[in-house]
C-alpha cells in the first residue's frame, strides 16, 4: 500500500523529467509540477507536520487548478482559442469556487469531482473528433495533442466512477473497501502522469 | 452489489470504453492517412506520367527537326558543295570561290553539330558514354571551351529512356555552365557506386551553391533549371551544387539510381 502511495506521489516526475530534457515546459508540464507539489504538501501535512489531519481544502484547490489547466489545454488545442469556451471555463471555475465556499469548504466538493470528469470526457471526445477531421498527415503516436487527450480521457473516465462512490466510501467503515478504492484511484493517477509523460515526450503540434 | 463491486465494475467499464474509443481513433486515423498517402502517390504518378509525356513529345519534335536538318538542308548543302567543287575559276574569282567553299564546309559542319545535338543518333547506336565523348568533342572542336569527359570504369547501364534523360540533363548543365558561368574548362566524369552512378562536373566558371540553385529554381523563368529538375525527377536523381573555395572551382554532383521503379 505504501509502495503504491509513493509510486503515485513520484509519478509526475517522469513527465517532468521528459519535459525538462526536451525543453517542453508547456502548460501540462506545469500541471504535473503542481501535481507533484500538491501531493508532497499533502503527504507532509498528513504524515509529518499534522499526522492524522485531513487536507481537504488543499484537495479542492487542486481540483480548481486542474480545471483551469485542462480548460486552458482544451482552449488552446481543441477549441482553437474560442472565446465562448474560455468564458465557459471561467464561469465553471467561478461556480466551483462559490459552491465550495458555500457548501464544501471543509470537505471534498463531491459534486465538482463527479461533474468535472464528465466535462473533460466531453471535451476529449470533441478533441478526438477534431483529430479525425484533420486533413494533416500526421502519425498519432507522435502527436502531443493526441497523447494529452488520451491522458485526460483515461483519467477522467476512470476517476469518474471512483469519485461517484467517494461519499459512500468515506462513510464506509470497512477498511479493506477504502484500501481497494484508494488502490484503484492511485493506479489511475499513475496512469495519468505516465500518459502525460508520453505527451511531453512528443513535439508540440 | 456492494460498493466495491460497483467501483470495480464501473471503473473497468469506463476504462474499457475509453480504450475502445482511443483504439477507434487510432485505427480510423491510420486508415485516413493510408488513403491520403495513396492519393498522394497516385497524384505523383500522374504528374510523373504527364512529365514523361511532355518530354517524349519534345524528343519527338527534336528528332523531326534533326532529321529535317540532316536529310534536307544537309543534303542540299552537300549538293551545293559538289557543284562548287566543279566550278573552275581563276584570278580573283578563285580566292572568292575558296572562301565560299570554306564557308560552306563550316555551315555543313554546323548543321551536323546542331542535328547531332538535337538527336544524338550515337546515343541509340553506341550508348551514353560514347555519346558524351562525342558531345565533349563537339565543344572542343568549336574552340574556346575545353570539355573533358572521363568515362566510368564499368559500363553504365541505365533503364530504357533514362540514358537520353541523363544526356539531355548533361547538355543543359554544360550549356548553363558555359553561358552563365563563363567557364573555360569543364571536367565531366562518371563513377559507379553501390546502387547508383555519380556524375561529377567540375568547372572553373562562377558556380552556385545548393541554396542559390534552389532559389534560382523557384524564380519565374529559369526554364533551363526547371527542365533539369523535371528530368532529374524522372530519373529519381539528386543534384548537389558545391563551390570549392580552395581552388575556386565549382562542382555539380548528380546521383542517379541504377534502377527506377
């Protein structure tokens, strides 16, 4: 369990190293860096500085950063700087902040956790559709956009169900259920950063 | 079903669905790319065929003009020469007759040379190397420019029609070197390489590097260079222009594959 936790914690490193090596400090590289910082902070707060305490507010902050990072990625690579999309992302971010402040300041914003992956899945499907419509002759395995979309799509698709039952898992007293839930989430998390690493290995489209 | 089963089944279902969509995108895009490449290949083929047809019709026309020059004008001039040699003149007339005979000989030779350049019959009869030697001789006889051809150690064997394209390319290159580069000395050589032949042309005129060649090629006009490029495309050959700063000589390298698809 501890090994899986550490693996999940250091999983953004591969993407960061690849981005560093090929000088591709893109938006997703910064997202990976923030992921690593947040995981490190969470680990330090929960296990070193304040053992046993929950760090839910930090989690909510990362959800907001993730929304902005993915939103900006879709804005640039899928919607080709469409203003309406940018406004939609900004509106969703504002709604998320207000909702969190009003309802879920000291607990996970479960509504956002479930709703946002659906949005990411939708945007990824639109991105795949755009790739299929593209007339450019380009091998997909060498496309940054494609791998980034795959990373977000797989993460969103996997995390959607994980988050859907999160409230019940939190209330569940059985420890083994929590362990398996955490293991599944960790695997999806590692997979996300590995795929983002592959994306950062490719040249920017 | 308990929570755990729901999570496991749900996550698995979502991941399988995601993988399915990604696999579909990859396979579909691969198919689209294959189709696009096929279309591109067909377009290239059509373009190549059109180019060949254009050059073929040009060759046919050259042949016709060469035949007219050789068989009609050449024959007429030969008859005129025969008549002139039967005229007996004395005194001042004799000197004029001699000049007329010399001029006629020169004209007959010029007509022959033009005819030969237009339709190198020697190419069909004796092959590329002999034709190139003969071509070099024509320039050497004209005086002024020295063209030296160094044949390949092994016999040059090119596909049918390719030898004529190469011959025409060399003709055009030599003409360009003399006309635009003001060269006085040109060395042409052929050497055999693995799977290809390397044609090397070294001259003392003002040459150009590859970047200038590409830039001139893009300019409006420059028909000669475009013809060279078209012929090289048919031959699937590569051309490289170099300027040797050391001995102030320029070099043109043409790499011709032995087999063409």
